[in-house]
C-alpha cells in the first residue's frame, strides 16, 4: 500500500467480530514507514475513553507519530448486548459520543479529566505514559447523524461520510443513503458547524464498491437492486465507483466540486479496482 501511494491503513473496530484494531495496527506499524494508522471507526458507545486514548497514544509512539483517532456513535445492537448493555436511543448515543470523544481528545492532549456522568465518570484521569508524539492526534468522525455532523464540523479534522442510512433488522446492515440531495444536506450541516473555524475539516467518503467496466449503466442497475437504491444514485454518489477509469475520475472531480470531498477510503476487497483508478489519476497530475 505504501509503494502504491496510499495515505493510510484503517481497520474496522467491531469487538468479537474482527481482529483487535490496535494490536493489528501496531503490527502494521512495524512494517511500514509512512502510512497513517487508525480505526475506522471506534464505537464510542462501548469504548472507555481512558483505555481508547491509551491505545491511540501507544500506537502513535510505536509508529513514530502516525496514529489517527477515528470515532463514531455506534449502531450495532450486538456490540452493546454482548457487554450486558442496552443500545441507547439516538439521542442517548449522540450524548454519549460527544462525552467520550471530548474526553478522549482531552486525554490525548495531556489534560486531566474529572467527570461525574451521566455519560462518563472519571476522577483525575490522565495519560502519564506513553504520551502521543503528535499534538494533536488527527481526529476523524464517522457517521451521518445531523447533530454529530454539526459537532464534527466544529471539532473534527476529517468528517467521513459513509452513505449508511437506517440500521436494518439484522442489526448490522444499513439502508443505502446515496441520494445526492441527502449528501447536499449533510455537507451543509458540516459547513454550518465549521463556520468561524480557520480550517474546516477535510471531507472524505467510504467507497463501498469499485467496478471498472465499459457498461456503467448496466452495472449501476444491477447494483441498485443489490443496495435497494436507484441506478442514478449509484452513478451520482461518491460511495460507488462504477464505469471506466476515466468516467470514475470524472465523477471524483464532480464530487470535489459539489461536496468538497477530497479523500476516499476504499474497502479492502475493492483495492484492485481502486489501484487502477489511482494510477489513472496519478498519471493525470
């Protein structure tokens, strides 16, 4: 990935279902030199901020200052249930996210934190060692909640748009929220939150699928059925790269003009297609 020019290696954080992200990232730190390393994203509803901050700080030291903190409010009911907890309602998840995120970032910044709930309890919590090399550690918010998008506009370094809508009955899958007007609204909320900041957060999108093909229309109609959306949304959204490499490159340029999206995260199974797009974009620079 480094030789190919990628910017970061990011791992999922779903306890019980995937490898522990910070153990895996520490292993990656030993065999890389440049890549940023982080979770995409840690679930604030079940992560204790002192432990999460300690993991990130340790990774930052092991990697020579390449750690990234990525957080979201969480959506998978099983992740609460396995810990004997109930998943809060949306408002509760929002409140808890803000408390955990702000506490974790304060700890990474060297602050001492005392809180007495209801979301977080901490008594003179602080990181004594190891301390992160970076100040601040780059922070990514991942999610689509309007309140948190506004918060992220004020506080995040990166806002990651995923195109994920309502959680479905299986507790893991989501509706596809790929309509361009929905993205317009999300971007407007981020911009509202960022008003007054010297530097607005970078916007990135999670690419769910890459299909390099000479028949984008047929592929889009097939994918629309798979994702329960429309072919127009498949071709318009930043969450699917479909078409020839030139058509995808043109779409990426359109996404930057319309939504200010300048970074993409691509799922591992689609990296071969992404490599072709990336090589085409690199030649055009």
